[in-house]
């Protein structure tokens, strides 16, 4: 296997806080790689660096041979990196279907004039977007909610729609920021099967931040433990969970 994503010596500071501290890790094509760590460890900040919401202070980020630091957030999405957010970000006053169609945005190759004239190319593309979105709706069992407004949906369903919006873009790398947070035991179990299928059936590489160690152990090939923005340990879920430095970071955070 080869590295799809490589982060080398990345550092990001917010004022006096070093949120990411000389961090190096890579994600292999086809794996599920999890980042764990106490609150404030810098996990979401790593995602924001990859998504190009923030510029690192130092270091490099490469995706499939492309230097991401040369690109903006839109260009990163165009390369095939999609994400979900720790706090769900959807259009509340649009339907599930409409939100998923927004996820297809990066694939639009027609221009405004063509759309105004509604050429056959536009019709073909529209059909392709619809088909891709209907596949995601089937995959995630979202049929009952297809035409419902996001605002009225239970939290657990909105969480699935957000996963769907990221999937609809047809990514090569999916970044999931706490996919199971706030979910019930049954919903977490569903999330686990979906992440497994996303990797095995769709062949999408997954980089996931998650606190639920049951889910992390269940789906991840490798785990990175972060504390204060730096790497504490990396290895299989079992290796990382039994690492003395990791245990101390969690107990220390709990005792503080
Ligand atoms: N935009 C920002 N401005 C200032 N400080 C920030 C900003 N974003 C994050 N931080 C700080 O950077 C550190 C890392 O935050 P981050 O959100 O990455 O943590 P996390 O590991 O995702 O935590 P959690 O498990 O609570 O989501 C924290 O100290 C946080 O307060
Ligand atoms: Mg976070």
C-alpha cells in the first residue's frame, strides 16, 4: 500500500496555544486511520489544516503527490477530499435530497450559458448527479427522509445526512470528525457498518477523529493518539490503548 496523505512536521499556533506541534503521520490508501486524544488535543485542527481552513505555521501536507499547501479549500475538495464537521453543518431549510445534491457541487463542469440553454450535456450531468445522490440515499437508508427538511430531523438522522453529503461528492479520502458523537448505541453500530462498507465496498480511505474507543477499535487499522498537538503513540487500536503514555494522558486529563 502507498501513502495517500502525508503530513510532515506540521505546526499551528493560535496565539500562545500550540494546537498542532511538529506532527508527522501518513494515511495509506484504503485504510481506516483514527485520531484519538483528550479534548483540546488538536484533532479537529488537524482536519482544518488538511481542509485548508488554516495555514500551518510550518510543515508540509501532501495528498496523492499534490502539495495541499499550494491549494485553497475548494481545490482540496476538487482533489477528492470530503469531510464532516464535529458540529453538523447542513442547510437546515433545505431537504435531505437538496443537501446531498450540494455535495455533488465539485463535479459540475457545465457553465452558466449551457445551463441557461439547458443543453443535452446539462441534462446528462443532472441525471448523473441525481443517480449518484440516489445511490447514497439507498446506501445510508435515507429514503424515508429524502424530501424532508433538515431542520425537523432528529440529530441522529442529520448526522447520517452529513455523512451522505460528504459521500455524494465521490471522495477518495473521507475525513470524519466524531461520526458517533451524540449517537445512541444502535446508531453507533450503524455508523460502524457504514464506515466498514465505505472502505471495503467503495474503496474510500477514511481518516476519522473519534472518542468512542469501541468504534475506533472496531473499524480502524491504525490509531494515532494526540496530546497537546503532538503524537503520543501510533499503532493498532490495541497497541495504542495499552500504551502507558496514552493511559497517562487520559487519566491525567480525567484527574485534572
Ligand atoms: N480558531 C481557533 N482559535 C483559537 N484557538 C483555537 C481555535 N481552534 C482551536 N483552538 C485551540 O486549539 C486547541 C486544539 O483544539 P481542537 O479543536 O483541535 O481540539 P480537539 O482535539 O478537536 O478537541 P475536542 O475533542 O474537544 O473536539 C485547543 O486548545 C483549542 O482551544
Ligand atoms: Mg474536535
